[in-house]
């Protein structure tokens, strides 16, 4: 396996960079990467040509247009269109080029807004999605079903993994487009430096979320690549596998913990006029745990590590 050519689509992003780092440190030497300036995955012909020439043995699809509640709701067209383009080009292009194994990274937002908790893989399509990120979720579901369909019709080993909320190095800290956790870190650090008396947080603070540090996700993806095949998932009556966390926390608790780590002692004001999103998204983690996955970082340790890394690079383009 370690001699196989592995193309990591989206290797510069938060998720892709963690997977690239973990595979490299684990002895995988034949890793293929492309900068966006070299290969735009939304362009079908360019993607097909690249795959037909490079002929990777495995593709790990991390590339996606991502963002938090604000970006998902404001740029609905871009989120569904760009994500459908990327996944369709890579999955069909992989099939045309004879790539036998492909792992697609989705998101827990694919599950119904009112899904039973914890969320099992088989709850997919059991009910309506959460409105604010519905276009993004539909694009992810379409890719998941493409993987399932190509595996069942053509015998490919294409399947999806569905992580919970992720955070880590190379995260997006732009307040207009970021997810809740990096936005809170940015707000708390800015407020501390400016001696502000408060920070404002969207929503009531009551929704519960589980968070996984990307170095842990990378280990889970590597485990899946080495041990999981699509036909194994079909035997379990599913076509994808959850990658959840042992940590679940309310947004209110998360904000307090981040402020404590950063050292911001001001007030946290919750704006209940802003959307909360789904009230709870706790993934059932039993299938990945049966394969031997163990979370290394707890939430506090991971946050301390990320805050340290972020403060060391805050002079970068994040500001």
C-alpha cells in the first residue's frame, strides 16, 4: 500500500494538509498533489486529462468550497454548483482513468435536521435538511451517491467518510466565511488585543456540536484507506462511514473555553436573532471504532495547540 500513488485533492486546505502530513510521516512516499493554479478541479476536461496522465492508485477527495452558516446561506448557488463540479469531475474522471479506490470526504450536514441522536449512517435521507446549508449538503449527498453507484455498477472501491465538525491548522479564520470554532478564536484574540469589553456570538449558544481535530481525522482516513472497502460497507447496509468525536459541547461552553484559553476576560454576548443551525449533530461513531480508531486529542488540548499555532502566524493573510 505504501508504494501506491495517492492523489490528495485539496492538499492545501485544512483537511487535505492534515492528511498529507500524516501519510508522509507514516511512510507513504508517492503522494500526488496539485496547486489550484496548476489544476482547477471545477474544469472537467482539465481534471480528466490530469487523471488519465497521472493514473493514481488512490484518490482522497478533500477539495471543496466550504464555509460557515453565513457563507453557506449567502452563497447558496456557488456552494451547490462548485461542489457538484468538483466531486463529479473527480469521481467520473477516476472511473474513466481506471482508478480503483476513491475516498470522498463529506460532512455531518448531510443528515436530516431532526435526525435521531446519535446519528447512524443509515439515517441518511430520513428527513429534511437544515435550510442554511442545504445546497452544500445536497452536493455532498450527490457525491456520496455517485461513489455508491459507481461501486455497485462497476465494481469500483469508491466510498465516503462523513466527519463531524472539524478544526485544525490551516483553518479559515475569516469572520465572513469561517466556521464557528475558528471564528470564536479570532474574535477572542482580537478582543483581548483591543481590550474590548465583550465579544458577540451568533445564535443562542445552546446548539450542541462535536469537534474533531484534523490530525485525528487524518489518522481515521488513513485507517479507512488501509482497511475499508466499499463492499464491506454494503455488507453493513451502508455506503459511507461516520468519523465522529468523543467530545460534544454547546456553543456557549465552547466560547467560554476558548476565551479562557486565549485569556480574554470580557463578556460573551449571544445574539439570538441570528440563526442557530441544527440544534444537535452527534454522530454514531461505532463503526469506525470497531476498525480501531482512537481519538488522540481531547477538545481542550487540541484548542490549546491550535491557539498557539494561530497566534504564531497571525501576521499572515488571515489579517
